[in-house]
């Protein structure tokens, strides 16, 4: 999983996205639940709103 196109760019200093399926190996056609967690530091400065793109990819 990668997170791209942070807006504002400075949000990367205060916000951290993780998930519980990093390096998971799946069988063809498998469906598994995934939990994404957004951690936020106590002082985010002047960030009042933000957005980003989440990219989840795999290979065979």
C-alpha cells in the first residue's frame, strides 16, 4: 500500500496511514478483510482538512 498526492503536502508530517495486510500472500480469487488505520499526532499545526489517494497493488 502506498499513499500518494497528499494535500496539503505537510500533512505527511502529522498523519500516518497503515494497514494490517502489508506483505500478505493471497491465493487467486481470495477475499480477505483489511483494516486501515489513520494515526494523527496531537498537534497537526494549521491543518484543518486534508486528502490523499490510497494505492493497493499486488503481483502474481
